C-alpha cells in the first residue's frame, strides 16, 4: 500500500484528500504545520508528499528545499497545493523541486489522477535502459544515479527522467510538448513552460557554466537538445 503524507493546515482539505485517496487504496497521514511535517518525513518517508505552500512554522517552499538537498529524500515525489492567485509561488515551487501542483479549489478526481501519475513516474527505469557516460557525466537509470566528475548529483525523479531521455537521444531537438509526452506522459497536468523550469534546474546541476551550457542547449523557436559535440 502506497503511503501519502499531507501537510496542510486546513482540516477540511485534509479530510477531503484523506477520504478520496483512502478510497483508492492509499494510506494517508497528515500534519498541520511545516515543522512537524518535515520531522515526519525524516522519520519515515512516505511514497508521495502533498504539500500546501502556506503553512505555520515552516513554509512549503522551505520544505521543498530541505527535501531536495537531502540525499535520502531527494527522489520523493512532491505535489504542491496553491491558491488560485499564487502563480509566482507555483513557479518557485517547481524550481525548488516540486514535481506537480494543484490549484485550490480542486476536484478530488483530478487530485487522485495526479497522485497516481506521480507515483507511476517514480518507478525505476525499464531494464532496457542502459547506463550512459558522456564527458564527465555518468547516468545510471537502474539506480537513478548521476555523477559529475565522480561526484554525486542529487536529482528528483522527474529531473532524472528528463535528463536521461535527452541524453539517451543526443543531438536531437525535442519540443516542449514532445518532452512532456515522453517524460510526464499523456496524463500530464503541468504546462509546456514547466519544461523550462526543469531544464534550468538541470543546468544548475550538471553544467560548468549554466549561463553558457555545454550539454542542455536551447534551440530558439524549436525546443531543447542534449549536445555531445563537446564536454562541459
């Protein structure tokens, strides 16, 4: 049984989420403040986190940041809850490592679909996916592990999937929609512009100079490619 932790201070939302996810067979626990929620995660990490951004004691954005820098937690799928007018916070949440977002008010069916999709994407790569070695980068799909010049690079599951997809198909241009279909799948909810956020995050992690990337190239008006013509 997959375990879902909800960090949300609105009791009505917690009960709505709990009722609908438990009906689908998930085990749901909850915390009403950020500090307690983060402590719960560190004590026993769930399979997925549903996280409100506006929380007492510790904000959802701070929790995202703490999770993604923790080597034992950085693959935890995070679904953030935001109010309708918090577009800037949604972008920041994605930049800090959230995998998807739901805007309040939301339909229970939509939330359940996103939870299911995120958990499916968190599954290990197919056995046919081979390790890659490109310049200083080593990418191992079986372990979801990336090293650069021998040093581990911490990544969320979706960051890894996007990197592997591009690196396994070098020097080919893919549009944002093609990347969303390939990495996020047909049951995707994020927008094409979310790909830009993920590419920016990857550049910060794998490039020597993220402002002048050697691997993750933007092809203006077309999309992105992973270039192997020179090492970064």
